[in-house]
């Protein structure tokens, strides 16, 4: 069904962009042949390991390094340091049960739908799960440290950043929201302090207290839209805001394990002297040791003065839905055909729902390639929201169709259910209401 409100928003985005070259550009620069070859080699290593003689050093530690330690490390957000064999020995059976339930690694978009940068770290193939299970069954032998392959840490920091912005002063979360115990959502307004417009070509968070920074959403506002009570150094409570306030100026979303977002060469997202970046930090009380900790996280950027293609964040989604009380698998969404004059590349997607969300799918149906899956998940974790940067852009043109569908579990048995007796749930900004958006990075 054609949604005119959606088309009007997209037309506004198109009209405000600089005039761009219509020529389509090629694959994302950072998905080069060497990276693909390395990923294939890693997958083969998982699949071809000798399951009859598995050891910690040779087989299991590399597996956990690849799929788990992004959160489960010394000082990390996850429980336990999975770089330590003795810790893993204690938790091994529980770890396997969480893997088999689909809760770990936390649910993300299925790479077989459309592969994205870093998917090998955010997902665990069946072959890797079987290696871990067989190692447990064999008594969790340690093996010889000399057999351990060279460890390759995940590069989660942006190289060669020329602009680094932090929240104004260190902030100590209070965790006082009775409706969301152990959680605090805090927004901070940051002045980029630039005299002329620049284009962001790559970005990544600079996380100060990794043990309690659960995720970050970054969006922009014109300085004229920032009220005085939001501009103070201590920020403001924003569980009610953030996403909706920045719906036309969202920049990025991050959760632990996500890699830096690097646009293809010649692509960039504009920020101007009157723009203010608003950082929504979700703090999580992961343990008693984080109480009283002060955090001063930020974001790093690589910028340039001009680009060939302008990148904008477009909020594809719907607010016109009602999730029936008790329905354990209710779906709704939107689908529309692009007018003839719309031509752009889809670089990345950030799917967003609230805690009742249980799955999503976004597709593009193009004249040239037919129906293509962009992002899809049969499970959704509000606490593990990611920006999926595609290894190759998806080109769409006038006459093509885009669609996005969300699925929710509003049943009484859902452990994330807010109400003792389920109620009909519609669109809203609070966590006990719902959303259905695919915040989509497009190149014009």
C-alpha cells in the first residue's frame, strides 16, 4: 500500500540534498577481496576442525575470541571473562544452553539475507557451536599453549579520526528509574565546534566505561531546536525521547561488538556549524562494581570537505499499527513503490523496535534484480541494536518497491511483557509502547 506520508518525507530529504552525480558507484571500499578471503578462511577453520581431539588453546579460545569476547571480557559488559579458561570451564554448560536457545550471541540480522561488515563476529555458525559442545563432552582439555594460533583482536576503534567529541563532563548514572530498574537513558548535547560544513566518512564510538555502556544512539538537531534544559553538561533523561526527537536527523546506532562504520570512498554525511550532535547513552547496572562510576564516552569521526555522494539517514517505518493484547506473533509494516525520479543506494539499515519486538524483515524489489532481502531476523533483542553496513550497496530506482515489516510478541508469557494482563499496544516513544522503524542510510 502506498504511504504518502512516507513518500513526502523522502521527497523532503531528496530536495534538501546537494545535486549529485547519477552514476552508480561500486562496492563498499572496506569489503575488499582480502577481507572476504580471511572471512572464508575463518569459516573453513570452524567447519574443518578435528572434533575428536579438541583443546582450549587450539580450538576453543579462538572460537570464543571471534564470537563472544566482544562483550564477555575483563571489564566488559557481559558476565564473565571468556578469555580466561577457568572461567569458561565454570560457565561452559550454561554458555552452551544459551547458545542453543538462540539468546547468545545476541540476535542480529541473518547474514544469509544480506551480508554486512562484522557479521562473522556477531553470529555463531552451527559448526562453531558443535566444536564448543564437543570440547565440553571431551572434558574441556587445555592442550598445549604452543598450539594456540595468533590472536586477532577485533578492531573496534576508528583509525585516523580527525574529529573526536565527548560528552561535556563525566557523568555518574543514578539508576533511579523504578520502571526500568538497573537502566538509565541519558542524552547529551555536543557542539562539534566547526566553522564550516564537513562530511562524515567514517565513525565509531569511544566508549569510556565498557562495563556499563549498553548501547549508543547518535542523532543531530539544529541548535535552534535545542532547549536550554537539554543543553547543560549533565544532559537530560531521554527514555521518552531520543529516537523520536532525532527521527529526521539520526546518524548512527551502536551496541558492543559493532565495528566502525566506514562509508565507501567518495560518500559522506553532512554536518554543519548549526548542527548539534545528541548522544543517547543507555547505561546498564551490570554489577555492584559500576555503582558510582563516572563515564565520559564520545564518538570519533573521519571527515572531509566534499564528497561525490551525500549520505542521509532516512526513517523508513510506520506508526499506524495496533498490537492486539495476547497476540504472540503479530506483524505489521509498510510497502510502497518509489516514484520515477527517486534513485539512490542503500548502504546500511538500523532496525528499531521496543522490547516486545520479536523479528523484522526489510526488502527491496527492483526491476533489475527482483526481490532482495536487506535485513531479517526471526529474533530481536532490544539490548543489541546494530547498524548493519552492507558489504555492497543496494541500488534502487523509480518504480522499485521497498518494504519493512515488524513482528511483536504481546503474549502474557513474554518475559519482557510490561503488563500483568496484556494490553493493546500502539506506537509510542516509551519503552512500554512500540515502534517499527528501519533507519536507513542512503546515498543520493
